[in-house]
C-alpha cells in the first residue's frame, strides 16, 4: 500500500496578534525594569535606612512607668493609691496613613477626629518610635473596641499600667493635689531627673511637693513587634521600682467631719496640732475631683474649672487672703499686755469720734466699762480703737508678725500667700504716702489693709496655745522607702513669739471666757466636758463706713466673712483650728463658731462609743460644688481714713 505524503503549509499569524505580542513583551520588560530599579533604589540608595527601619520595627525598647507611692493618713487609711488602667498609645511612624488611622480610632473611641489629630502631633522632645498617649484610662468598652480592630489601626496599641486614684474624690483635694502629663517646659526644667514626654508628674499639692519621693524609677521592656507596631513577644524586662510610701499627719476622719461641717459654704478650715505643727485637717471649698487629671482632663472639664466664678482650684487655706476682723484682737491684746496697757480701761458708748468720722462699735448701744479681758470676751471695738491709737501701727505690726502673720508659714504647698500686716514703711513703699492715724483704728480691729490666710490664723492660735513657739505647718509624718528605710519628719521650730508667759496666760484666759462664759461671743463653740478657747471675728468685705446691715441682706459678694479661731483643751491644748465662711452675711459667733464646734465635738468624743465604719461614710462632695453666688470683690484697700460700720463680732 502506497504511503501518501501530505505537505502541511505553515499558518500565517495575523498582523494584529503580532502587534499585541510585541506590546505585551514590551510591558513585561518595562515592569521587570521598574521592579529592578525599585529594588536597586531600596537596597542600594536607601539600604541603610531601610535596614534601620526594619530593625526598629522588629525590636523595640518600651519604657514601663513606675507606680507612684501610696499615701496613708495618720491612722493607716488610704488617701491616694493606684489602680490598673489602659492607655491608648499611637506611634505615628508605624502608620502609613496617619489621618485614616486616627479617623478610625476616633470612631471606635467616640471622640472628635480633630481632637485626636491635635493630640497626635509629636512632641518636639519625643524620641523616635516612642508612643504618644492619646487617651488615658479608657473604659472597658473602648478597650474592647480598640483590641478587636487593631488591624484597622496600625501604630495604635493598648498599654497597661498603674493609674493614680483618689478614693476620697474631692475630699482634701487641695492638700493631696493631682498628677498630669509632663509639659515641654517641665521637661526642660526637670529633664535631668529622668522625665520623658508622656510621663506623669505631680502638678499640685502633695503630689507636686513630694514628687521625687513618690514617682519611683521606671522600668523597661525589650519587645518584638510586627510591621504595624503590634507587640509579638517579650524578649527581656527591667522591672520598675515603685515610689516611696508617705504617711501623713492628716486625720481622714477629722477631715471628713470638717468638710461636712462646712457643707456647701465657700471657705476654709485648718486644724493643727499646736504641739508640733502637724496639719490634722485642711478644707477648701469649693473643691474638685483630682481623678479628672490623672485620667486626662477633658477640655470642657478644664474650661468649667477655669471659668467657675468661685475658683475651685484655689486652695483658700493657703492662698485666700482675707481681713481677719475681730480675730485680730488676739494679736492686739498680746501687744497691749506686752506694752504695759494691761490695766487700761475705757467706757464704750457705741463708738468714738475721730476727725470727721464716727467709728462705731458692733454693739450700737455700747458695752459700758471695758478692760482688756472683758473687751476680748465681748469683742468691744471701742476698747481696741483706743489701744490701737496708743500702740501705733508699727508696734501693732511687730507683735502680729511675731505671732506668724504677714509672712508665709513655710508649708510645702505651692503659691502660699503672705497676707498683709501694714506699717508706716509698708505704706510709704506701696503708695508713697505717710501713715494716717485714722487708719490705725481700722487695723486695730482687723480691717483696712490687714489680711491673713486661714493657715496663718491657725498658726497664730497654735502659737498662743503652746506658749509662744511657732512651728512650720507640715503634713507628712513618715516616709517608707522600698529598701525598708523609714524617715520620720521632725517638727521644725521657725520662730518664737518672744512674749512673756504671763501675757500668754492672760490672753488664753480671755479666749477661754469667749467660749465658756455667757457674756462671751463664742459660746456656740462649747463642747460638754472640754474647756474651749476661741475668738470670733466678722470681716467686712466692702468699704468700711457703708451700711453693713443692708449689705448683708444684699448681693452675696458684699456680705461679711465669718471667722472663728480656737484651741482646746485650754490647760493642755492638742488641737488648734481656724475657720472662715466667705460672704456668710453674719457674725463669726453665729456662723463660724458652730462649725468649729462640730469638729471639736467629734475630735473629743469619737472614741467614746461605736463609730460608723468606712462603708457607712456619707457620700463625698460632688466634683464641683457650684456656688450659689457670684465671686466676692477683692479686698478693699483704703487710701484714706475709713470709719468702720456697725462692726459685728
């Protein structure tokens, strides 16, 4: 069978396919060329930088903040502690689309995107790859939202750590203070002490004054992270060292009693141990909640605090400068006795004329015959007008300063004010004018230019009580270090009154009768079974000479301040108190003395029967007690003779 050979003719490729093949080949060559160029650029031109970024993205050194030291009262009650919390931390270098990441994060946190963008602006002193804390102490819902969406949040992590916690809320807030994120200025000032951007630092009160003891030593971790900055595993750890423990002189129980006694009034109370200067209680109202600052205060919260008309951030106990009113007569009596006026007497007919003015006594019908003892007990203004004229302002100022007025006490709290104890040199330097004798009459009853802080008035009462020794007020009793060391804070004597024991005994006896006799103006401060000494005072806010009764019925800011200072027991004093109620509109004997009575009653009777436990304590005051009145006018400073109006007790 013959084989037939069939010739196969080659198929001709259409021209359009040839063109497509050529284009595809060119594109492949171009693509591989671009890849090659890119590889060359990344490996050769940017090889060093990429290698560094790769290593930094793989292994990180993470700073671990130390837990701040705990704070206890004198009986072991917790005043400040730490609790577990989560912070939202953002590393901008780990997020390619920073704005998109922050937009997603804002949605999960329920925040405004512009606010987070503002927060995410890297501080100038922030080291590379160190996180920026966007939100502190987020709640459980936010933790879950962020943790479950980390793939959508490159560069965002949740960082656990201790959070400062104030279990008493606003109670004793001005003394304890608060913490906040270190500022650029503080980094510049405190940098050598090891602070970094994002660290917490004491901003006020005890937290600020004792920050170096409380802050501890931060630790560190070496961790492996992925390209998105997410933590993969822990490689090594250097443990942090918590701060020292502080034991305060503060009595939590007494502090709570004092705050409850003051109630919703604006004002301040200071209780001291006259034997050593220990602060037993310090109240300033209105107050604030320091927990707002430790978790990161919101803009609206900060605005509310700053714009509040009663200035809740001010510690009235050390920053409030008020005319002391008739409580200043304690200093006047001391000066009179030392200068030989102990036998001086006057007849009070309700006031005295001086120049073109009539200086009234608070009691319009007068007190009749008055000596020094009865003038203190009944707070006779006319008697002290006459004593002031005989002493002169310079001698008055000398004795007032010996008792602790007119200068800071030295307590370790920021922005303490000095008050004002005027003399002829002071007025010459301040106003370029000589002193007028009529101005001395106002000074003699604690008005005119005279101002003092509640802490200074408590120091004066303590100095009279203990025999003339002036201690520096202090509130830290002991410091316990982590190494087991204990450092006791010893009382510090900062001055002596340098007056005779006989003078002090007579002043104490007069102050005792202010409370313990029916003629005294402070009888509402009595405590059964305890001899109490005290002195009432009412400070006129507006210019002396105006209708006082009408002012006290009018606008709140024009009403009188009510004072009461006290110590007890008279024979062996162990507590001294100064209390002021701002714009009370009444006398110290009617308003301030009953407040101090509640404190003394609790102090001397709390161990005589069953006391409520911590669980039954009343609710702490609100974050901010809104005042029912507008702010008081600044203390009026007289430039000429100002006769007092109907001066209350």
